[in-house]
């Protein structure tokens, strides 16, 4: 009997030691990080890359950072790669993530947030629900949620209000944006960012939607002449971490990670505001253009009537369609959205 107990004790010790070694090994394995696309230079070179280079010593774990395009990762596969543990931390485009779960698109539906402040309020309201769903369905933890900036219109032609988009071909990149554009009587055209310049130049598209800074760096004002600063959405991005890797970190490491990522999140929000304001001034040839190429686009003032038209279409065309799609995979989708994003922005899906 004593011999049997001794063997059981020895086995327990061996298992415990093995688990400790395994946990230690996981904790010390380099964090494999996939960042944003290298074309987003200011986000990558001024914020993301320096952040991850400095993160390793702070958490006591080596960090290996690469941009998405440098290692040939498809943005649409990010959630599946995080879930499987192919990478430990990834920059994720929420519009792409919505292909795996429509609930995520609810954070950036076209026409819902009237400005960047409203968008941040909405994100703050819903991010706990996003984190919970990420952990439950995708073995991932939410680390940041931030926007590239207001997604506005670069157009060619005689346009003085949103109603003048009727009959135009408009480049979009999310399904809710397509529904809003269709509601305005325009034809949505789905194109990769790299394809838009030639499409605008050749008349394949009459307008393109992107952030003021992205349009400026992509030289869109060379092939368009009307700047319509009506935010249709905000191109929300995030950094997600594999949940197994997160759980393998010590409580001290987790606290450090949360504090560091919160600081980066704030920097990304600040960049979305200040950098795009400068780009908007530069696109329209204003004197206080500082960090972008100066062009001479004509700016169309956005008045209350334009905003009311967008709200009308959001209620009629965007929200019901998205709500039905989301509910098919998540029965509590609409109540959760109404209590979070809807409550923060004054919308309700009925």
C-alpha cells in the first residue's frame, strides 16, 4: 500500500512539474506578432513597430514583429489564425473579421456614428461584449479597438449633397456601406484600395470612400475634384491576442500588457483625429496644411439635411438588414447592440 501511495505521489509530482515546465516554456516563447500593412506607414513605423520593439523587455518575453504583407498573411484569415495559435497577436480589420462573425460589423455600421467622438463612445460601450464573443468563439482576447479615421467621399462631377450621388458608381468596402450607398441611389463597387486610383481615373468608379489621409497618400485628389467630408464609417481596427497565450502569462505580465496596449490605443485614436484633420485641410488646399500633399479639391459643406438623410437611410436600409444577418448566428445580437452601440449613438433596431 505504501509503495502504491509513493508511486501515486511521484506521478502527481511528475505531472505537476511537467505542467510547470510547459507553462514556463510557453511564457518564454517569443510573441509572434502580425501588424498592419506596411503601406499604412505612419501607423506602422511611428506607432506599431516601435511599440512592439519596446514591449519585449517590459513583459520579459521576446517579440517578433512583422507586417501583414511582409509575410504574406491574408487579412481575411486573421481571426482563424489567432484562434489556431498560428500567431500570438494580430492586427485585425473589423470589416474583414465580420466575414467570420457579422456581430463584429456592428461596431462600425455605415451611418451610425456622426463623428469620431460618437464612434469612440460606441466602441467604449460595446468592447466588453466584443471581448466576450472573441474569447468564446475565437479563442482570442481584445487588446485594442481604434479607427483609421472618418471614411469620407472623394468624387468627380457636379456634387453638392449626398443626394447628388444618385447614379454614381461608388467604391465601398463593407456590406453596410454598400446598403447605404444603394439607398442613395448609387451603385456600390467593391475594390481593394490599391485598385481605386486607376478605377477613378478610368471612370470605373465615380467616387471612392476612404479616410482623408489614406486618400491623400493614395493620390486620389489627382483623379477626383470633390471632397465630401460626410463620415460613412470609421474603418475600425483592433489588436487581438491568442487566449491560450494570454492565459499563460503571469498576472504581472497581463497587467503590463493591458496598460501598454491601452496607451497604444490612445495614440491610434489621437492619430485618427489630428492626422486626418490635417489631410482634409491639405486635400482642399487650405493654408494650414502641414503633413500631407496639398491639393485643390472643392469641399462640399455637410449640413444637418445631409446628416438627416444618412440617418434616415441607416434606419431604413442598414440596421434591419444587418440585424437579421447577425441574429442568424447570434440570437442575442440585436438586444446586445441596442444596449451598447445603439444606446450610445441614439439608434435602435426594432
